[in-house]
């Protein structure tokens, strides 16, 4: 003992007294935080330390001298195989297996083994050192789940270091921005800056973040291809256990599409509301203007030309005409005018207008047309389509004060479901497109967003009314079409008008010939109009033309008047929109009783019900309010003549 102790002294070898060694090993095994278990070649437990008692629930007493308790029935085979390998002298380090506790709950453990040898070196058993990795495995699984969620998230997730350098982006980021992650790692997110946010925006952002708060807001950023997109972002600081900010995490959602759809809806609602208002006003004004200009016409007939009073009434008449033209535009915008659609060849319309357009745009603007072959046809009111082209051409002219080029193009286009989905609110189908392009001053964003509003103009007072495009919009919409504007400041503007294609070509419109009808007659005319001012005027004009006039203020009354009247009624002149029975309804009921009777509608306004029933598409004659006395006279004569030919 003494000698050995001396040899173990300072400067001696590494030998430890065997008694001390035994005590050390015992203490180690007893107090180790790791489970230490030993078993013999047949798997019978020889050693079971207190840590193993705590880890698995069996006391040493329960475990010793029995087969390894932690191996469940179905793991016996696996255990036997491992044991066999270990008995051949192999050591295992940190293999992970699933075992069970005494209470039956599963436990994930990491096991390291070494063989136990007898004095002669033969392996008699195995010692294993076991750590519980259940918690670690759980947190690994949680981490994996988190990582998967982040990777597969539809929203952009971007992580930077405290200086703002990008450390991580998820696949959604790559998909939405077009950048590959290798292109952005280590860079600052400012590479996506669009310049749409000013300096103070970023200052505010950083102030919030460095204060340790969460920032949320909307970015207009640039994709790799240079296109703008809008993202809703929430950026939060991430802290370590010590409270130090170690990362920033941004979660962002691409809302470009959503915003576009919202904006379109907002625009459509705005136009709808303004349109309703404009339509209502125009309706009432039309009746008043019909009376004003109509009576002025009657006065003019009575007053000798050259007299002062004649000239003065002429001024009233002119003012009335101007007002009437304004209300006509308002009606067009509100889609409440009565269209008289015909099957048209748009190329023909454009060709016929070339001369007029050239005169309109002046010498220093070049007019170029590019018309597609076999364009097909559209169904629209020719007068209204001409109005569309004139308004667009005049705007183009005004945008090119120093000359330029005006291009009118026609083309055909099939819009399929997928295109329609991307360009709501277009419906799929075949369309004929008219594009009007100028090389003028172009428009900025604020102008573009209000373009079609009535009374929106950037022109000087007195130069523009702001009704041009509102009219165009109304006509195109009412014809079942769409209109889009593309513009770049300083470069020019294109307006694209889409009109639904028309299959039937049977009744290609003939050019209307303006006959000069002798306007008088002696037939009997029934006038039905709820607005007294207008009814009186019509009666007055028709009486002056020699007709016998019956009148009624509404449908039911008209039926009564007709019932009482013994002689023939040659013509019904009726308003369209009236309280109670509508004009077309009245006409149906009266012509059933009096088949010899012709029908002429007059209106400044129509509602959807009447439009959709297409009353005017089937040859009914129609006079737009307000009208001139001479126009009413001529139209009445024309309908009477046409009808007497038909009925013999
Ligand atoms: N081709 C174009 N190029 C540049 N700006 C245009 C063009 N067309 C329209 N605009 C802008 O849109 C505004 C509205 O046009 P709109 O035709 O409705 O009214 P306006 O031309 O001003 O007046 P109005 O047509 O009633 O005489 C114009 O004032 C102009 O600012
Ligand atoms: Mg205009």
C-alpha cells in the first residue's frame, strides 16, 4: 500500500490505489446524472444506477437479475441483434432508440455501449450509458415543423440580421419577387426599393424597430423584372435570452391583385353612382328643354324673320340646343340613352369618317389607319360609335398641340376564360377592338384615375367640359363593351375600345337617308306623355301641323281615350318611361285593339328593363328628346306614311 501510494505521488505514474479506484467508480456510477446499466451476455441486468431508476421508473431491486425491462415486446428482436454485435466487441456511441418507462410511456434515448471483459479478456457483458433525448427530439420535431411551415408558407418570410442584411428568405419570397435566394442573401432588402416611399417612411420604420416595437405597413416594391407590387408587411425584432435584438423577421403578403380588384370595384361603383345622378338630372332637364326649345320653335314660326323678337327667340333656341347637347352627353354617360343598334362593319365606319377626322385634327397631325382584314361585325348604334371616335380623336388632337400622329387600328380578339379572369371585369367571348393612339403629352396617374368621370377636365375653363370621355364610357358600356386607357407622360396615349363581336350579318345596316318629309297631315294622333309641359307642346306642334290630337297623361287613361274615340287613330305618340304602364306596354295593348295604328316613341331616357327587352331593336320608331318642332313633324309624317304602306 505504502509503496503504491508513493508511486502515485507527485512526479509518479498514473496508478491509483485500487480501493480508491473502486470507491471512485462506485460514486461515479451512483451519482452520475446519466443512466448506467450493465447486463450479461444473455441480457440479464447486473447494474442499474439511481439515474436509471429516475429515468425509467424501475428500482434497482426490481431491475437487477432480470431481463432488460425497458425493451418492449416488439423491440426484443432489435435489442438482441444490437446485443450480439456489442458482444463481439463493438462499441456504440450515441445510437438513438425508442424504449419504454415503467409506466409504459415511450422514451427516446441515446445509448453508448462498451463491452465488459473478464480477466482473460472474454466479453461477459455490456455496459451502457444512457441519456434521455425525448425532450431534444420533441424540440427537434417542433423546429422541423416550424421550418416546414416557414418554407411552405404562401406569405413572404424574410429574416435579416440586426444590420438589415438578409439571412433567410423562403420560397414564397422567390416566387413573388423573382429573386433567387442566393441573389439576396447578405444584401439589404432595399434592393427592392421602388422609390414610391419617401425617406421619412423608412426612417419611421427603423425608429419603430430600433425602439424594439413591431412595425406594420404597406410597401410598394419592385420585383426583379422591374414591375411594381404591393405588399402588406409586419416586421418584428427577434431577441435572444439576454434581450439583445439578434434578427428582424418580416412577414409579407402580396396584395397587388387584391388592391387592383378593389380599385376596379371602387371605380365601377363610383361611375355607377355618378351615372345614376347624371341620368336623373338629364331626364328631368330633357323634359324642360323639350318645352323650352319646342315653344321657341313655335314662336319662331309666328315671328317674321328679321324682327328683333325673332332674333331674340333664336338666341333662346340656340341656348336650348347647347343645353340639350350637354344633357345628351350626360345621358350617354349614364347609359340611359336609347341606343338604336345595328350590325356594323367597324372598318367601314372608320373609313367613312376619315375625311371628317382629317378636318377635325388639322394639318400638322398625321392620320394613319390600320384596319384588320376579316374583322367581323359588331352590333352597335352607328351614330354613337362615330361619337366615340370623334371624342377620342379630339382628345388626341388636344394632346398634340405641336403636331404628331393619330393612329386608328382595328383588330379582332378572342378572350378566353383565363384572360378574362386576369382582366376583370371582361367576359369571355369574341371582340372587335378599336385602338386610338396618339403621340401626345400623355397622362399622369391622377388624371388616369379620373379620366371617365363626367366634368373631369384638365383643360382651361371654357375649353373642355369634361364630358367627352364620360360619353365615350357610357356608350361603350351600354353597347356591352369595355374601354381601357394606356398612357405614358410625354410619350402618348392609347385608348382601346372592345366591342362584342356579332355573328349575324343578315341585316347589315343601310346608311340612313335623311328624307325631307312634308310635315303636315290630317290624321288622328294620340299623344301620351306624363309630363304636362311636353304633352302640351307636342299637342301644340301637331295641331299646328293640321293633325287631330287626342291626349292622355298615362297608359290607363290612353286606353280609356281610345275606347271612347269612335273614329280611327292613325298614330300613337308615346313617352317610354311613365308611371304605371310603360310606353311599350301601352303600345302592345293598343295595337292589339287597333292594328291599323302606327307607333312612335319619344324619350330622352330609358331604363334597363326596357333596354333589355329590346323594344327598339325591332323596328319601332323612336324620337330622342329634346327634339325640334320640325323633327317631330317630319318623324310623325314618316311613321304615318310607312305604316299606311304596310297596312295598305
Ligand atoms: N389622348 C389624351 N392624351 C392626354 N390626355 C387626355 C387624352 N384624352 C383625355 N385626356 C385627359 O382626360 C381629360 C378628360 O377628357 P374628356 O374628353 O372627358 O374631357 P375634355 O376633353 O377635357 O373635355 P370635352 O371632351 O368635354 O371637351 C382631359 O382633360 C385630358 O386631361
Ligand atoms: Mg374631350
